[in-house]
C-alpha cells in the first residue's frame, strides 16, 4: 500500500500553509466568525491559484485532478476556518460534480467555466422542512408541462442559499412515490417564483450563507434537467464525494485545534512548569493526534480509491462518520487543555468546537451513516418505515 502523496500534492499543501501565514488567515477566521461575513474576496484569489474546480473536466476549465488533491486542499484551509475552505469545497466536491458527471454538454459549458473562475456556484438542495434524513419522502414536485417543468415546494438549511447562482434541486417528477420518482433540476437565482427565506443563525459556521428556498410555480426550462426520475442512485453516489469533503473539513478543524493545543500546552505554565509536562495534558494531546491520524487514513482511503471518479459508499460513509465524531472529541479535548481560555471568544478553540458540531448533521447525520454502513455489513436494507 502506498501512503505517499505526490510531489504536486505536497507542494500544494505547503503553498496553502504559506498563503495562510502570509494572508493572516488565522485573523481572518476570527473576523469572519465575529462579523458573520463570508470571505467572498477569496474567490478571485483561489480561482487565480486554480483551486476552484480542480477536480472538474479540463475541457470546461477544470484541472482534472483526483478528488484526493481537493480533499487535501480543503483540509489545509479548514485548519484556519471551514469558511475559508468553503469555495474549494463547493467547486470541487459539491453538486457541480453532478453536472460534470451527468450534465449535458450545454449545461457543462454554461456553468463549469464560471465555477472555475469563481463567478458562479452551485448549492445542493435536498432537505425539506418535513424530510431531512427521510430524504426519499421529499415533496417538492416538478410537473412536466411540455416545453418546461413547473416546480413547487420548499427546501430547508441550504448552504449557499441566497448567495449561490445555481441550485441543484432534488425533486419528485409526477406522482411516483419513494426514490424512484426523484431526480434533479437546476434552478437559477432570479427565476420568477423562486425566493429565499431569512438567513439561518447557526451556533457555528458563522458567515456561511444558508437559508430556506421557496418554489412557487417556477417555470424551469427542460434543458435544466440534469438527472431524471429513476436515476436517484446517481445523485446519491455523487453525494459520497461531498461526504469526503465534509470529512476533510473535520480533519482540518481538528488539525487546527491540535496545533493550537500543542502550542498552548508548551507555553502555558502552572505550578511553575509548562502544562505539557503534566501527563494528563500530554496524553490528551496524544489522544487527539491518534484520533485525527486514524480519521485521515479512512478519509484519504475513500478519496484516493475514488481517483477521478466516485468513492465507494462504504468507505466514504465510514470516513465521514469517524471524522464527524473525531472532530467533536478533538475540539472538546483542546478546549480542556486551554482551561478558561478555551471557553473565551478571545481564543480560537471555542469557535472550532462550534464549527465542529455541524458536520455530523450536514451531509447525513451520524445515525443515518450508521444505518448505511449497517446495511452494507449485513448485506440487506433496514427499512425504517412503519
Ligand atoms: C450546517 C448545515 C448545513 C446543511 N447544508 C445543507 C445543504 O446544503 N443542503 C441540504 O439539502 N441540506 C443541508 N443541511 C440539512 C441536513 O442535511 C439535515 O439537517 C440532515 O439531513 C438531518 O435532517 P433533519 O434536520 O430534518 O433531521 P431529522 O431527519 O428530523 O432527524 C432528527 C434526528 O433523528 C435522527 N433520525 C432520523 N431518522 C432516524 C432513524 N431512522 N434512525 C435513527 N435516527 C434517526 C437523526 O439522525 C437526527 O438525529 C444542512 C444542515 C446543517 C446543520
């Protein structure tokens, strides 16, 4: 088994680390959280560095890189803040991958170059007020009206809501119940009848645009159909790439917390000694490093085995589940190492702990991931319906 990154991947990691120092990303992360303002100015910078759309098809402006390269970039930037990593996440492992894999040449031409240039972005719209984990019960409906679809429904908690230019909307086509009736359409900001709710106030991920979407008789041209009813499986398979990205955010946040806790344990003194000399503190740091490294191996395996394509459901689910739990434990341990300062807004740890909570809900909850993994281990479906 080869555990080595390529020379290019190592160079990318080191250049992002240097950029973080040079551009004062640690300070920017605190500012984003305090003001709840997304760092839109980074889009242009990241586009110039070819960080946006690096996994997308070269013929449409991407770089055709394997998913692992994007995962490493997301992790490195999320050490500062998931908000700083977000443009790299959305443009490489987000729903634009569905367009790259299954869209028509016209859709690709219309959207992918803009995503790579940081001018366009695509949000994934699955969750509804009445169906989150129970995704296949969704109620948004697209009626076939001959030359267009008429879309009605509501979505909840949509990351990028209000800010993104395009929305990959999971919808039911006609009357067919369950997953067989579900496919996906692209809706564009500004389409008549398509409106946004108020921005969410989350405990963490402050600054991340997120809101409900309302579709009231939205006329969507037929050429915006990406995945027809019957191909729901394609959507879920592609979503596993996004799950690797979600896990990479956890690796980054935990890595940032570990670095901060290590530095603090060497500089803070108690009883006349640096606190790292107390075994309980140094062993806490060891546990953080051990859990983070184990999560890295699972996430890198899933991303590496995906190559330029799709990861295995088992590997992606296992990686996300482990990383989601790990980041909560690691940020909690870091907070304890920092004592009272860990609980203070003047230090970054409480922000990291707040940001850490989101990932085990977004992209599928811990429980739903366990259910997926159990189905694969037992080789059978566990129907949750009454
Ligand atoms: C920060 C953030 C970003 C998000 N971004 C997006 C986005 O961009 N696009 C999007 O579509 N959605 C997004 N979501 C929504 C997210 O996908 C849903 O919140 C999630 O799928 C859970 O759905 P729910 O909130 O309706 O909870 P519910 O489905 O109501 O679940 C409530 C609780 O019950 C548990 N539960 C439910 N069913 C079972 C079962 N059968 N067995 C055991 N436990 C069960 C769940 O695990 C959970 O703990 C985001 C959410 C957050 C917090």
